[in-house]
């Protein structure tokens, strides 16, 4: 099949959707398909060409109501779209986050391929977000009529789209590479301190301030614990000041970390914590930690709660309840039998999220959609 993966965010910047699109492309190519990524080029970027990437239009920074900064298409060259669609003749165009202006709609209006959409994000239940939704909804409704097949990465991620259409929405989760994320072959030497690890952006919705308050309470009963904060973002300085105000010891703010250091941190930590309070759809970072056998605690947002099923439900905690949060950190750090039970569950549960299984589902969906399209045209 000739497949175009449309990513509204800049492919040259880090981000969850970007990484998923690239991994999906790599797996589809490995299976013999001809795949291109279609994405905007960041304004002022010196990157002009990447293998299997078609740049259309220009992306710019956007600051969301949740203080997340991302890059998405701000301008589109319609002549370039026509040129690309004519020369490539895609069987499938797969649009990730089609509600993001403006690239997807401009391509969809000209596409004669089978058009498939995947919704990733969860819309937070805040006043500002509801205001944004009122603006975005008419735009998305104008996009939906061009889409042949709808998918979402989770039930939480499908809620917004379901409110706008009666079309069925298939759930196909985000994936991870289990060849890369797997338990270490040898148990690494542990330091004197048990370590809690956070990896992610430092912004309000990620709930790191609640982790700091819970950590303060945990230190009062177990001073032999350290907290490692890996990542950067708009709240970093505020969180560093809060850690000083709380007189926290054994805490490190590492800033942005490379993929190599991220793997090393996941290998050496005793407990992973992702205390997001809203806005999460699946939680790839949870899957990565789980795949490495790292016991995990997660915030009770709808995306994480939907992911952590069965034994994993003991990982879900209300980050705003500092006393319960601290107690759960202590239990999952210090109860060997519970940790072993959790690890056994996680290593088996996470297998379904390997990219090979996820792409199996997309590949099957593509073939079915192509067959239906051929029978009606």
C-alpha cells in the first residue's frame, strides 16, 4: 500500500504524536509498504529535507491553555498539496489529530484517497478548554465529513470526537518498542537511597507540585528516599522554589534528558511516578516504565485510569490527596510481595502495546477500508 501519515505537529521537534507517527512509519516500511510522513516545516528551520518526509507549509509555536507549547501548521501551500497528492497517489491518508489547524483540512479537501483519522488528545474539563472547544468544534465538524474511518488511542481520547459524530470509532492504542523498553538483563546496583523518578514536562497539568507535597510527607517516615525530576517546562523554576520552601532533601532537577539517559534512569529507579491531574489519553511514559519492570504510580485522570486495569489499578492515586499519595508511594516502594505481583502483571499486560501489535491493527484497518472504498467507487 501507498500510505501518507499526516502529522500536524512539526516532525523535527520532540513530542508523543511525532514519535508514534515515526515508529508507525518504520514498522509499516519494514512490512513492505511505501510510506511518507506529511508535516509542516518549523518557521526558520534550516532542515529542508528528511528521508520519507514531505514538508508542506510552515509550523509555528502555539501556547495552549494548559501552558503546553507545541508546533503545528500555521500556513499551507495549496499548490504544493496538489502537487504531492498528484505525484504520490496515496491509497491511504492517515491523519493524526485532524482537529489541529490547518494542514489536515486543506489536504482532506483535495484528497481522493481513503482518509483515516486518529484522535490522541483528551480535552481537559476546564473553563478555558471549553472556550477553546467552542471555537475548534465548528472547524472539526467541517473536517469530519471528509473522513472515512475514525480511530482513537483510548476511550478517553475518543470522547470529544464521539460528541460530534455517529460514526463508529475504533480504539487502537499508542504503542511502544518492546525491543528497546524491556527489563535490564542484570539487576543494577542500588544506591543507599530508594529512588522515585518523574520524567515529563514541568507544567501544571502534570501534577508535579502534588508529588513534591507527597514526597515531603514520605520523607517524614522514610528519610532514605530520593526524588529525581527529569524534564523541563514553564513551571520548572516555580517547582524548584517550592522544593526549597518545603525543605525537601535528596531531590534533583535534571532538566531535559536524552533518550539514552532516560533509559538509564528507568533502569535504576525503584518507583516511577506520573501524577498528571488531567489531559492524558494513554500515557506512553507509563507503558515504557511498565515494560522495564519499573513499579509505577499514576494520577487518577481518565486516560491513566483507563490504562491501568486489573492489578494495575493499585497504581492509580488522587495526586491532590497528599496523605494518601504519600502512603501509596511508601507501600509500592517497600512491600516486596506487592511489587513482585505488580511487575508480573505489568510485563504481561504491556505486550499488547508493542508496535508490532498496534500496526497489525492499523494494517488490517487500512485493508478493510480500501476494500470498502473500492466497492463503493
